[in-house]
C-alpha cells in the first residue's frame, strides 16, 4: 500500500491502520514517499501524538540534504586547519610535551571525522569527491609526521646541557656573564684562580667588575675572553631577530660590542633564546626589551629594569620601553620620559649619547608612528639639545628607515631575522602602500602613523643592520644589507 506525497491523513487513521496490519509506518529518506512494511536501514519510524498533531503532510518531510555532508566536510577541514595552526603555535612556544599531546589528539579527531564523512558518502546519495577525502587523509598523516618530528627535536635539544654559550652583557661597571641550561641545576663560572657558584635554575648570571675578563663555565670545554678598548670606536645595532640566527652566526666581528633594539625572541622561552643566542659572536651585548620579549622570561635574561642607563667607556646609552603588548601605552611613555629627565645627568662626561627603544619614533612601516610618544621624545630632545644625543635606534616595524630631525638621526634599524613586512602589498601597505621596495626623500603624510614624514631620508624592504663608527669630529652610520653583505648607504653626522 502506497500513500501519495500530497495526501494528508488523520493521525487516528494511520494509528488504526498500523494496528490492524501489525506494521510500522515509515518515511523513506531516499524517495520522499510513505510506505508500509518493515523499516529498512534507510527508513525511520515515525511516532504520532494524537493530541498535538492532527495530520501529516508527507510532502513536508525532506530528504537528507547534501548540505549536511558539506557541513561535515567543513568540520573535518576546520579540525585539520586547527591541527596545522596548533603545530605552528606550539612550535613557537616550545612546550614540547604539550605540543605532542595536543597535536596527537587533534589529529586523531580529524581522522575519525574523515572516516565518518567517508561512511556517510557511501550510504547516502550525496556525492562527495573521493579526492577531498584523500587530501584530508594526506594532511592528517602529514600532521602525524610533524608530531614525530617535534618529539625527535625535543629529545635532541634536551639531551644537551646548555642552551647557548655564555653571553657577556655590558652591565654597570663591568660584564655580567649569562648562560642557560636546559634543566634547572647549579652551575659554576671560573675566572683565573677563583670561581663563582650559581643557584639551581635554568638561567645563570655572574657579575664581573671589569670590561676585560677571561672566564669559563663548568661543563664547557672552551674558555671565553672579553676585552673592550679604552675608547669605543665602532658598534653594531640590530633588531627583531625573532629567534633566527642566520645573520648573527655569519656576521663580521670588527666591532667593539652589539646593541639589540628588542624582539630577540617570539615569546621569550628557553627554546627560542637557544635559537637566538647560540651563534652570537663572542662580543659584549646590550639589549632593549621588545613587545615579544615581554611575553616570556626576558627579565631573567636581562636582570635589570626595562628603562636603564649604561655607559661603555666614552659612550652612554639610554634604554627605554613604551609598549603594553603590541600598542604603545601613554602611561609607559610618561614613565620613560620621566626616566630620561631624571637620569640625563648620568651621561654628562661622555662624548656620545644614544637612545635605544623598540617602538619606532618615525616609521614607514606597518605599525607606524605613535604621535604621543614621538612628540614627547621630541620635547625631551629639544630641551636637551646640548647633551650630545646623537641618534635614536629602534625596530618593531620590519623594514629599514632613516630619518633626520635637526642634527639628530632616527634609525628603524631594519630586521635581523624576523620576516620582512612587505609594505609594497595591499595586505600590509593598506593606505600607506609603498609603490616599490624602497622609498627616498621627504614623504607626504596622510594620517597619524605618518608623523614625521617630513624628516624621512630612505627606506628599504631588506634585512639590515646599522654599523656605527665614532670618528674624530663626526659619527658615520653604515646601513648594511645582510643578505648580500654590502653597504646600502652611509650617513655622516658632523659634530
């Protein structure tokens, strides 16, 4: 007995019909028709409530839609995308065990979802291309391969005792030797006939009271020697390494020390510092805090305030920090400016003064200038025009830019390892898109991010560092292309 799709049958008649013939009234999901007889796998028993439902229009029952299967495939794709994202994110954070567990769980969930999607494809009339299932399976297997790679990397790294060789930080009237071990343990540093014991920790530091020192660390076969000349003649400025040592491992060493403008790491954990510092030249360093460093253990590496003054022979450096996360904090700007005003007297006896900060004062990059910070620093510089402040170094925007206001230079010192921000694309350039991969001369400002464009000299989308030469009567700044090891341009500052 068949009941046509357009028929409307009272509930009591259907119930009585079912009792008399001892059958189930079922809805076929395949052909939209009402049938009598035993329910099959593609049919679903329908029960009726005589009080709430007087009749049923068979044409209102819809078949299983292809949309359902599309949603399942979308869910599977989303889970696979999540697996890939989790790998990237946890690889940056470096928590190896958590990384492996999360990847494994997400991968298994994705695989089960894919198998269910394939099963639905077989038992329904929805035509899901086999190539989609095969592609999903391939991505799942690739993710499992990443899990194995993460575990293998963890074993290799943690089989080593030291994350990186000792680093000589210029600190106070001498050198603070810093090193890191993968596991929390006690350690020792030897200088001549004496030794210094550190507590049980990952990060270890010993302060030495001289800029010239020879030392070794228990467990390392080699010894290290730092010797600063009586008068600084050359130093190097880099920024935004982001745990990439490609350019620090092969750089020249014909300089006295290095200055970093922040973002040595992505999230400030041991694994990232290991990548950032393991191939540094054996030269003294100074580092500003970047917004990425502030996320992790940078304070344990630096062991000093984010705003500090450091004198090195005949040169003085003021380091300041003005960010809360990525954006600038006006409150932190006020604190930094007050620090400069309160401590400018410390550099009274030096020949040259420099300011180092992570956020740009003027910029042609993605984040651009923050007018409150830029104007506040301009006020300070104008009020202290006689204090021998030569230039300001910074980073954050991943491209090089040089500006000059009055006699002072401002250098966005490029990027020393992190990705270049391609300002010549619609995605990054937006309203301030570059028309090429370099800019020269005065620029026309169009919004607050362009503050200071009248001071612009040059900009490049290149990996660079700034080399500073202190010569009699002048300071020379060389902008070096790190990929080709050539000088893009030199700027002279007559004193």
